[in-house]
């Protein structure tokens, strides 16, 4: 997506694009909420994992969705709760990729390395636990971007 295209789309549509959702350019905040309520396609979890770790060296889709659930729903949709989790992780992953200028190795290293502001836990582990955890990681990223010591 070119810089001029990025300016034309909302944050919701940019996130939908990152997640590989069909018709992403038409998605606004309300449509994104509706998509969560209906459940994202299971492949959405695969897409976001591959965006940050294309080789699957550190992250697997089963780190986000339990293995049995993933295989049971592989050709279907995620539940609302699973979709909310994927959305929260997508926000974190997309921001990490933006700040690391799409350098997947650096982004993955940040996500998997323990961080002192997260109680010695990794940003991925904190984000993967809850939306509140994802919000906390986004705050740490915002502080880093603002130049505040992290």
C-alpha cells in the first residue's frame, strides 16, 4: 500500500488490511466491530502470525488459538472471544511492525524478549493474555516512540 493510499483509509481499514480481511478498504470502525461479533475467518490468525514471523521460527498460530480449537475451526470462523483476541494482537503486531519499519526479525525479537516494564514478561505473552495486556504493550510502544525511557 502506497503512502497516499494509507492516508485515504481509516485505522480500521488499515488494520483489516494487516489482518488480510476481504474487502478491507470498505471496513470502518463499526464494520470491524460487526466482523468481530460474527467471528473472523480462522485464517486471520495465521495471517497475523506470518506478518511478524514469516518463517514461523518463534510464533505459531497455535500460540494464539489452542491446537484442538484451531484444527476444529480451521475452515470456519473463530468465536467472538477468539476474534477479539486476534484483533487485540493485530493492533499490537501492526504497531510493532510500523515502529520497526516492517523488519520482521527486529519486530519478532521485541515481541518475544522479556521487558522490564512488563514485569519481566514478553510483549507477546502480555498481549496474548488479554485485551488489557495488549493495551499495556501499546502504551509501552507509544512511550518508546515518544522518546520516553522504556
